[in-house]
């Protein structure tokens, strides 16, 4: 992961709050914040709120890392997609405004780390040039 540091983001989400969002708004909350692939993954898990919270934290962290670039304010929830690489390592795929932003200022790469406990989910995103 060599390259010049452009931006870094971190976020923490209470799992109870994510669970409350799912209880209160159901599929509407998931569809507003997640891509189809992310929804499929989250609802397949035995405790969806934990994985929903991790994706919210990842998207917030990714958005914060992208704030080092002009016009990053146009990036939306579904422009950032959390995927699992071989072996389970989290990765972030960029779509729409996020993909355009990185292409204009590239070559850039966005790296992601996730963690969670019974109470909270956290994420760190690092944006590198090169």
C-alpha cells in the first residue's frame, strides 16, 4: 500500500442505533443507504444490524477520506459500496460521483478496515495517490 496520503477518515456507529433504524424503517433504510449487493449481504447474516452498522461506518469513513478532494460533497451513500475480497478482507468499490471524483484526481486508491464489538462498529478509510 505505497503512495502519497491524500485523505483519511474514521467513523463509529452504535449497533443498537442501526438495529433501531432497521426496526423503524425496515427496507427503506437499507435501500436508502446500501447497494443491492450490500443489502443481500446484510440481510443474509444472523444479526443484520451489526453488518449494517459496519457499512454505515465504512461509508462515512470513505466519505471523510474523500473530503480532501474538491467536489466530494456530491458523493452519496450508494456511491460507496463495501464488498468482501477473497478471504473476507473489506474493500470499497466506487460508483457515480465517487468514481468520477477519483478518476479526475487519480490515480487514487481507497483502502478500508472494519471492526465491530457487540456494541459498536467502526471503520477507517485511507485515500492514497499512486
